[in-house]
């Protein structure tokens, strides 16, 4: 790889320009070319960033001066395009979800191993300071035995949103609705903090939209492998659109992330006191733990702590470092697979009316 990582972006719709800005803001990355089957979109993004443009992904993949490719096309085309990029010798950043079916995701994982390239799957909220704080606390046992985890995404998407692209709201290319497209971020955080999900029972509904095939509302009850219980509530039918909230609870502490910010945190002190009868709410330590995290992060990130808030950029920086250090990115294809597996199990449970155990070979 050259001194700087040279990027290409395939797909210049809503999220492609976001990748372009994230890449352009990194000093050791450069945007070399973009591609879109709708040429005006590629031309426009290229002119904004002073790079080349192509009408076809294969022309971009054929370039020797591209080290890494961001895959920003509709979700059901992710794995096939990512595999083509790996086979062309590129490292790959894939937008979420990594794909909408497990079969193509497993093929991507196999291609990544075979080509010995790196794959990062965008789950930018894992890089939010609040997510990092709660993940560290949950994994280091500060909340004691984990008992309950909840993910709630109470959003609104208008009918115009679904009508804005033919792929939106289709099983084939969107892979699902409120869960596969929108709630996947919070679901990924839930499983990252609580650990693997063992069993799921769920209902889904299409309640406030038309001309789409998929759910706009879903509820699920979960049992995690560690015995903890959980719930997932995801909707794009809660007008006018409220918050995305994640809660993690244990017998010695709890945390709430609301709208990407840590709104509540309490961990019992070493001396005990955490199990006092009716220790209602305890003291909210959120400000204190965030301050200490920001201080530590500023000390290690050095140059520019303000970049910490830019989650997409942080994830692409992690990807570049992973290539340099020959390690896996924080969210590789196997990590990206976990949220998709949970969502597909929710769909299966809703369809069959039965609980679904995970890891039973769904494709
Ligand atoms: N991480 C996030 O927060 C976030 C936010 C929005 C979208 N996304 C993800 O990004 C992906 C794209 O979503 P979007 O909202 O940008 O969609 P979009 O429809 O706005 O853009 C997709 C673009 O890809 C182009 N395209 C389709 N197939 C192509 C191909 N084979 N070669 C070249 N170009 C092709 C389309 O012409 C279109 O311009 C989805 O998977 C979505 O889930 C992620």
C-alpha cells in the first residue's frame, strides 16, 4: 500500500457522499475515484472531491491505484460487490448490513480469508464514546452479572422515503424494513454489549406504510447465551420519530444510551452497596465516566480529540490501521454477520409463530 490509502467508492446515493467526506478528512487517506450506475451521481460526487468517476463498478475495481473500496450500494448487493472487490485485490469497507442473507455473507467471509484482505462492516455507533464506555463496563464486569438488555428504535420514515428508491422496502435488496435497515445499529450494539443471542420469539407488522414488502414495526423477546434476557423494539412508524435507546442492566449496575449519548450510568462501588434493597436509581455517574473516557481518549488520540465524535470517520481510521497493522478491524465481516443473524431469526419467528434458536443454519 502507498503511504496513504487510496479509496474508491461504489454507490453515490445517500451514504456514498458521507464516505467521501469521512475519507477526505483523514490525512492518510485519499479518494481516487467513485462509481455509480447513475452517471450524474458519480460525476457530481467526483466534482465535489476532485477525483475520477466511472459508470461501472468493474471499471473502478480494475484500477491499480485503488487500494480499498467502500461498498455503498443497496444492501442486497453488498456481498457480491465486496467479493468482486476482494478478488480484484482491494481491501473493503461495506456499509451495513453486511448483506441481507447469511449465505452470501459466509461467501464473503470465505473470500476475505482466501484473499487475505481486510473487510470492515460499517457499524459507526460502536465508535461513539458512549458505546465504548458501556461496552467496556459490561465486559469488565462493572455491572455485575448481566440480567437484561433492551434496544428500542422509535423512528419515523415517511412514505416518500420508501418511494425514493425502488430497492427500499423490498426483501430482495433492503432485506427487511425497520430492523434490517434502521434498527440494525442498535441491535449490533445490544449484542456487542450483552453477548451472543441464543433464542428469539417475535412479532412483526406493516402498519403505517404501503407499497413495501417488509415490516415497519417489530418486537422481540430474547434470551442471551449468558442467561440474561432482552427485548428489541424497532419501528419506522412512530410519528414524528423519537429516539434510539439502548439499556444494559446487571446486578451491580446499569447504563442507558439515548440518542447516542450516555444518559444514565451507575456501577456499584467495590465495597458493595449495589444490592441494597430499593437502591432506586443510585447516583447517575454518566458525566463522571464520560469525562474520564474523554480525558483518556484525548491522551491516546493525541492530535485531534474532536474527531472522536465523527463515528464514520473513526471507523474508517480503524480500518486503515487494521490494514497497516495486519489485524482485524473492530467490526469485520464475522462481527457484521451477528446483527443480521439476529434480525433474520426475528423474521423467521414472526413468520412461523415459533421461537427460533440461533446458529441453526439459516441461509
Ligand atoms: N451507516 C449508516 O448510517 C447508513 C445510512 C444510510 C444508508 N446506509 C446503507 O448504505 C447503503 C446504500 O444506501 P443509500 O441510502 O445510500 O441508497 P441510495 O439508493 O441512496 O444509493 C445507492 C446508490 O448505489 C447505486 N448503485 C446501485 N447498484 C450499483 C452498482 N452495481 N454499481 C454502482 N452503483 C450502484 C445507485 O444508483 C444509487 O445511487 C445501504 O446498504 C444502506 O443500508 C447506511
